[in-house]
């Protein structure tokens, strides 16, 4: 974190949906980001209500979790290496939770 | 990246074939794929009463929405009803049923709810409490739910059921039946229409992948209840699910490929025998008595023995 608090102003809105809201105990969160952070790095920093990195398995995003930035599938961009910018809405969807 | 259909800005990767589509073209393509299954497999005819099996989960919520939209847009002439099953699973079904009631309000469709307790004398939680082993009740629950859906559809006087099974479900079933060497059921889950001996069961989304269904539900902002059944961590289905999940990141459209294998194998292995009707309840049965009646009999015996 920047000691002067300038970079700390940069945030993204994170949406937990399709079952993940139960793991994280919330539907929406405002998360501070470092400049140039990727989706993968952001996912690593997000802890569920038990303190686990629930979006990560074996250093990658868990199979069956879909990610959108501003309602756009990250597979259209650079996948998990897509850079997240201040003000983005990052949505994590679980396709693992039951139908 | 341009949309593969309209050249607008692409937003979604359509998992079924890998095309990049904009949001409106994704919706249209998804709905057209369901319409194509309905037409190609002659699932419905105009004037039919269709009982949609709804759970409040994403699959049946998307199915209800798409059937509702297609029925209006293409004048399919379907009389849509909803049937929901309350297995009696605390902390799971009670919440998802609340979602079913909200769907009923949104689409103004008639709803029939049948409970395990009412039909079989015990909820799933009751049956689980009587268990002395760790064996999950998922197979029994599946058999009873199938039977309860039949009873509910009869009560709704439906001509046919519409169920939200997707390509991932079908692929899981193929792998599961392969592991059990259950050759008779190998291709059953891959068919869009089954059970001609009783009220037929149509699966209009049987070629839709889970990924596309989750995307569709999210982008349409559909109201659905997404959580794991409290018994799911013990389910045998987790084995094929993990295999498909691991392969999904590497092979494009893996559920559809596994389904294809199931279809080919089932044709080769087809013995020509067709299920008859259960002599107790009139449901589908491969023997004289159907699986549901056998499960109910076994559970009744367990209850009497305390």
C-alpha cells in the first residue's frame, strides 16, 4: 500500500454471484487495487469468509469460475492476465454451484 | 474483438462453439439453440400443456425464461405450467422454493408443488436421519424426485414435462454410467426426449453448456438461487464433475464431446428393450415395479424398524 494514500484511492467493485456470495458472505465489495494488477492477482487477494482464497486452486482461477469485467467475458481479452483498471466492475460467477 | 454475427463489440465467448459474440447476439444465439432442439427433436406441438420442472436454481430459471420468451416470439402455442418438488432439505430447498414463488409471480404461470413428505411419508432429511451409513441418499433422492415430478405433472394435467438438464449434466451421467458399467443407461441422459411410455420428458437445453447457462442467467439478471445441496459434498457425481472441470480448461466444448460418445455407444449397445409401466404407480419401470416404489418400500421398512 502506498504510504501517502494516493494509490490506495484506486478501487474496483467486485461482484460475487451464482453462489459465490454465500462463500464470501457478501454480494458486492469495494477493493483497493495496485496499478497494473491482473485478474489473477486480484483473485489471489480476495479471501472468503473463512479467510481462504476460494477463487484460486493450484495457483490458477478455480475451474468453473467465470470472470467478467464490466459485463465483458475476460476470455475476449487476455483471460486471467487481463489488467484491471480503477473503477472497473469485476464479476466472479460460479458454474460449480448447483442448478 | 468484433462480434462474429453483427460486427459489434464482442462481450461473451459462446462456449458451445467458441464464437465471440456481443450481448444481444449471445442471447439470440442461446435462445435459437434451444428453439432448434425443440424443432429438430419435435419436442412440443401447439396446444400442448408443458409442465416445466422448476427448482429455483439457474438451469430451470433459464429454461422457464427461454421457453416463456420463445413461446411469445414464435407463437409456439404452449400452455406453460410449473411443477416444483420439495424434498424437505433444510437450508437448501426452503430458500430455493422461495425463488420459485417469485418466478411464479414474474411469469404468471400456474404452479404445482409436491413434497416428499406428502407423497412418500418422509422428507429427505427424515430419511437421512435414519441412515446408519455414510452412503449418500442422492440416487434415492433422484429416483423419488423423478417420481414426484411425474405425479405433479399428472396433477397439472400436462402432456409433457420440460426439464432443465444441460450438456454438462448429460456428460456427467455418461461418465458415471461408464464407471458403473451401466450400459443400459449410457446414452439415456443424452437424449432430448425420453419416457414415451408415460408423460414424456423433454430436455430443451440438453446441448447448452453450463458455462453459457450461467452467463445467460447473469446477463439477463434472472432471479435464481445458487447454492449447493447440503448433501452434495457426498455425491458420487463429484467424480465426473471434477474430471470434466479439469478437462474443460484444456479441451473446447468437452461436455458436448462426451455426450457424443454416449450417443454413439448407446446406439451400438441398444438391446431394443423398452421400459414398461410400474404395476404399482404406473410410472416408467424396467422391471415390474419401478425404482421409486422400491425406494419407498425400503424407506418404509427402515422407518418401521426405527
